[in-house]
């Protein structure tokens, strides 16, 4: 059980394709009343962490007569080409979902984001791994010249091995209370994130990948609560956070689940292979990004010994 004191209400627009109510304190824009009243409601919600679409922001500005779109603080990735299609970087303090099939470069991209954060921008970072051990991760990243082990010693980087959470027994006792394995794994993960990010004052956090954790929940309502709890915990760190998940298109159930994650995150970036003629090209597409005018064109990217590079001016033609 999560947040038993939390009020629930059916949301008005965004919920139409989902079966269950949404958590009110998760800050969806309220659409109450009309005219100024309506705008004020939106502004008030915005101040308490609302999630906005670009259209809603523009509507807000034109109605309030304030003119230019307010600038949003950004977290540059430092990844060549990527910041260009993100108007400078990810919106600071938000939770971004990186979706991609195996081998598309999710672990590399998120690690490069952390490494650049520390080396270029002086921002500490934490990597929460749900499928790799620390030794394995350090070995793999060293191939790109990224020495996370040294940074860990200097308290600039934290590796949180959350992979044992996938192999918990059926029930876990906390004092006299017994709680289910899946709830325990989410709660432990949240606790681990909180403790470690505070310890090193992390400004960037990665959770890689969340897929298996979320798939513990066959029920949509429970799954949504689990994702929201994770997103909520990440938002509370104050850091700019990336979560990765495996690509959709593996059958209707998977597709549905991924849609739910995408819908609940503040931004979504998709990494995939596009077939052009007889060749496959790696492409990256920013599907949504709150508070950010984005380039939605799929852009080619490459992986090399230096990590990832995106080509923001090139296009891929797919028939
Ligand atoms: N030095 C390199 N040059 C080119 N490609 C590389 C290099 N190192 C790794 N790769 C590619 O990166 C991919 C693995 O990236 P990774 O981030 O682990 O993927 P994911 O986390 O999405 O499964 C593999 O497809 C591999 O071919
Ligand atoms: Mg990976």
C-alpha cells in the first residue's frame, strides 16, 4: 500500500483512455471554472508541480498577456547534438523516460549524462542499476574512458545496486508486519534512492531499467501507483532524473504498460533502429518534453568509443 491518505479523483481529460482514477496530489492541471478563474487554477497548480503541455503554456501566456514563454532551468546532457534538440537540456528536476530496445544505448546514454554532469557541470550523480552489478558496470564504462570508480571514491558518484530487489522472497517481514515482495522492492528502491542521493547531494539520478520492477504488477491500478510512487520519489530528490525502459512493440500487454510509463513521466525520449532501404539506422526521437520546445524529428545517432553522438541536422527517411 502506498500513501493511504492520498485522495483520488477521476481526472477530466488525460484519464479518458485509462480505466482507473488518478492520484490527485500528483498534480495534473485542474480545469475548473472559466476565464480568469480557469487560468488562476492552472497557475496555482503549476506552482505546486503541475505537468503541462506546450499548448497549455502558450494558451496561458496569451491569456495572461505576459508575452514570452518563461525560461525553464535546464540540465545540459553534454552529449554532442542532444542538447540542441532539447533546447539546451532536460528540464531541471523532472523525470524523463528513455525508451529503447536492448542494445540501443540506454545505459551508455544515461551514464554519459552522469559523467558529463560531474566532469563538465560540477553536478554529482547517482546510477541505480536493476540489472548490473557494480563491478560489471565499472568494467563496461571504463571502455569509454569513464572512470566511475574514482568518482565514487571522491563522493561525486554513487552506484546503487538494486538488482537483488528483483529476486526477493514472496513475503518480507518488517518488524511484525509482513508485506508483499513487490511492494517491498519498490519501497526499498525508493529508500535507497533517497539515502544515496542525499549522501552525495546528487543533481542527476538514473534508474536503469525499471521494466522488470513495473512488470511485477499485472493490475493496472497497482502498476500506476508503483510508477507514480517511483516518479514521486525521484522528483523529491530535486535532481534531474532519467529512467530507462525496454521498448514497446512486444505485444499488446507490453505496449499498454509502456504507454502508462510514458504518460506518467515528464518527458519521453525513444531510441530505436529505423530501417531505411536495406540498412538499419540508429535513431533518437524526443516524443514529449514538458516546458520544452522540442525537435520531434527522429535524428540519427551513433555509438562509438566516445559514447553517443546525435546528429541534430540530419534526417532519416522511412517509407
Ligand atoms: N565502442 C563501441 N562502438 C560502437 N558501438 C558500441 C561500442 N560499445 C558499445 N557499443 C554498442 O552499444 C550497445 C549497448 O549499449 P547499452 O547502452 O548497453 O544498450 P542498452 O542499455 O540499451 O541495452 C550495443 O549495441 C553495442 O553494439
Ligand atoms: Mg542497459
